[in-house]
C-alpha cells in the first residue's frame, strides 16, 4: 500500500518534470508569455497582489513557486533584500509558520513607517526581523552574516536595486550565505528580456540588470546551478532563470 502510494507520487512527479520540460521547449509559448508579461507590465501587473493582507510585488507563478521551494527546503532562515510593503516577507513567514520553525530577515534601504508598522502588527511579525540600510553596505552584510551564522539551511532572495553593479555586489555578499541544497533567487531577471520600461522609469534596462549580473556571477562562481524544473515550468515570471540551487558547500 505504502509502496503503491510512493510509486504513484513518483509517477506524478515524473509527469510534472516532463510538463516542465515541454513548457520550456515550447518556443511559441515562451514568445507569447514574454509578450503577455510585457503587456501586463505596462499596467504594473505585479502590483495588484497581496499575501495575508500586505501587498506582494510579484507575479502569481513566482509566489506559488516560492511556496514550493520553502516547503520542500525548510530553510531555517530566509534572507530577502528588498522589502517594499512587506508582502513577500509575510508570505515566507506564513510557510515557515506552518513548518513550525524558521525566521525571515528583510533588508531594505527605505522601510517607510507605515510599512514597518503594518509588518510589526501582523500576526506573523514574530518570525520577521527587519534591517534598514543598503543591502551592500558592509555593516548591513555583517549583521545578516551574524544572523545566519550556525544555521544549516539558509535561503536568499535578492529583490532590491536591480542595476547590474548592485546585484553583482549582492550576489558576492549574500551568495556565500546560502547553504548547500537551498535556493538563491535573483528577482526581476526579466528586465534583460523586455524593452526599456519607459512606462515606469528605472535605472535598470537590458545589459544593466539582474540578468546581466547573474550571468557575470555564474561565470565566476560554480556553487549555483539554475534549477531546470523550477525555471522551466514558470512560463510567466519576473525572474526567468533566476531560481538557482546551491550545489556545493
Ligand atoms: C521590488 S521592491 C521589493 C518587493 C518585495 N520583495 C515584494 O516581493 O513585495 C524593491 C525594494 O528594494 C529597496 N531597495 C532599493 N535599493 C536598495 C538597496 N540599495 N538596498 C536595500 N534595499 C533597496 C526599495 O526600497 C524597495 O522597497
């Protein structure tokens, strides 16, 4: 009975892996999805979602897959640079709450009082620590490094300033904190694939983006490999190729 259940789950997991490969290989779908992502971005599609009451500036597939990653990997600490209105921190904390252990550390250069208050008064606040400052400030990096010291499972999400130099500095500072088997997520790699976002002027653009920084980092560091299954199945995502598994100590 147990074996049959296990076999059935394995078969379904294999079906899921096959679906992911087919989605990834479907060039028509990939083109349509990039067109749809761009068209939706013109109306700020990623701004319209909340998680347990707080705005989470992500696309639905990215939110869903983060749930899968945290549930499967059971990180003891999730570090995220880029807090904004706090919804992503609350999302990670809610999964950790169900798991029964784990903390979230949020770093942001500008934690506005109303956002800090909304996070502090949330039922999941006790799982969250906030650090205000630039994520690449050596003092901030040292605080985060001290906070993750000794943890066996550490995951990192980079979602702050998306210009190349900043993201590359973050990768160099926070990449080493990720423990083997856990994920490093580089958000907004889609910038590399879209036209310049003139509807929402920002300093980042193709060639100066999280995607270009990630390429540079992967050329100098072999601890991470893009997770083919996760990246393959997202279809519509802010972070194509941005889900990396730590494959070495
Ligand atoms: C895209 S938002 C984060 C969205 C959030 N992770 C979510 O899913 O809801 C980017 C955030 O990065 C912050 N930020 C910009 N530059 C930064 C820096 N140098 N260090 C840390 N945070 C920074 C901004 O203040 C902003 O709140």
